[in-house]
C-alpha cells in the first residue's frame, strides 16, 4: 500500500518505456510474518535516551536473534527515530532537515525515507533469511544509509506484485526495483517515463503488468494499464482527480472525485459515488478481502473537510457502501487488520473495527484522548499503523505509542517516547 497521501497538485498519452532490461524478473518468495502479541498488558515503557546514530556500516556488529525482531520508526520534527517494537527501546536516531515521510521498501528490512528530492534507504537493522524449512534471524544497529533513489518531487512508493514502484511527481517518472535485491548494496533500477508530470501513483501486478495514473500538472483524469512488454493495453479517463491505490483480493482500485475505478485483469470498471461530488482518495486494502476501505468527502469547497463516513467497495461485485462512523477521521486513520477487517481511528479517540462484508462496526476501542485534525496535513496527529497482527496508534499529545490488543479490544501497553511522533512505520525483521 502507498504511504504517501499528499495534497492535490491529468491527458491523452501513451507510455514511453526507457529500455533497460526485461521486466520479468524471477522473484524470491517472501515469508509472511507478524509480531506476536505481547503479554505485558497495561505496562508503560518510559523514554530512554536516544543512542547516537551510526555513521558507517562497518561500525555495526551483527548478531543472531532468537526470532524475528520487529522494529518501529517514527518521524519527528528534525529526524527519524528507530525503536525496538517489543521493548520500546530507542535503537537509533537520525537527524534530518525538513518534513520527512516513511515508505515500505518491500523487503522486511528497509524503509524508504522521503527527504527533499530523493528516497533514502533506512536500514532498520533486522532481517531473516530462509534456510530450508525455517528462517535465520539477525539484527544489528539501524543505519540511515547514503543509498538514494533520486528524482524531482518524490511522492508515492508502492510495493506490490514483487516490485517496489517509486513515482516522481515533478517528472512523471516511475522508478522500480526488486525489493529482494535491496540489501547493503543499491539494487538495479528500471525506469518508465510518462509524457507529462503529475501527482500520481504506479502499481505492479503479479503478471508483470503496470497500472499507473494519467495526468498533467493541472488535471488528473484516470489510469492506464501497460503489459509486461511495455505496451498500453487499457485506459480509462473517467476518474477526475484520480488519487491513491488499494490492492484487494484479486483486484486493484483507485480513487476519483466521483467514485472508484476497479481493475481486474485488463478490465477497468467505474463504481460511482452516491453523490455527484463524492471524493475518494485515501485508502487501505487487504489481500484477504475483496473489499477496499476508502475515505469519503462531499464538500468540494472545504479547505479541510472532516468526514464522518467511509466507503467499503467490494471489488468482486463492483458495489460501494457508505458507513457513518459518527466521528471524523484523517488520512492517517485507515488500516486493515490481520484478518482483513477494516480499521478506522476516529477523532473521538476510538479505534473502530468494521466487518468489511457486512459494512458494520463490530467494536469501538478507546485508545487516545479526543483530538482535532490539524489544518496542515504535514502536522502530527494520532496515526494508525498495522504491523502484522499488531495494531499501533500514536498519540502526539502525550508522546506515546499504544499497542492495541485485538483479542481483548483494549490497549495492551504503551511506549512513552522522547519525541513527538508524526508518521509511524516499521519492519517485521
């Protein structure tokens, strides 16, 4: 799923492929993994002093781990901090200038930090390697590397279909690589150039095809599909203001100002919003469900609309349902649980668990104090992050991360930070 939901910044065209190599690489199977539920319920971990950042890979000692060692990363005003997810202990702190974002690299070890005009690889320092019928896990200190993927106005980064696709809004360029080849060395990358720059997104599928947005600096109108040989095989321009993507079981979906486009094979289907202007642009998908969770906004003139309704679109049936949560939420409030359940963090401080098929709220879990979404989208606000079976919620006002126990439907434990958290992401190791 894409981590870069950004402000709004689309024309007839064909893709221009920059030839680099065959786009049908052999992909290694990545084992699915998750952080086990922690037993220390009700405990609060106090802040520890942050270690100094390591400057070189050679300074890091690598040791065997008893199992996977998930780590979390938070951005704050001035840098990125890495934490041990089990203990809350800071493992590394890396000063950075300006507003930064965190994106999944796709290999269970690295994150991509959006900084200036590049994505920079953050080695979280934990990983596992297949060895017969089991895995060997290792860990070292995290490192903000010098490895960068450079381009004008880096935006969405999407890992799907065995590839990681980076979209550069200022160029209309897509750069992609195989995440299994990302280690201490930079992987070989490949380029797809679009005729016009726009705030867009690109997603690879398992059949080597590429789905990407269509647009220019003023308008965005839809999506196109390119096959594994770089030929355009389908296009739909009935999607004004196209934004965001969500992968569901057997399909992709992208948001429009008047509905959703559902992509299955080379067929693109429009599912209309109930309202003439019913903007859908931020999302959370799950490969365990055919239903995609999206937001829903209806006030075209609002500087900041605080919606209370979400949409659930069944990509198998091309149907859309609205659910009124009775509380507003932000673009960082949407997630999916380990079983495919829809999760929405409301401004009333409650995490709502929603049955995506029945379109029904099944639980409301108090997590944070009530909060108000800031007018500026870059400002900190409570954020939902799902790491395998673990559901994390940040609370900037108290400098805390809360782990929600999805079995008891209560906060299991909290980590007290020495920074005000903004974005939250992580790796399973």
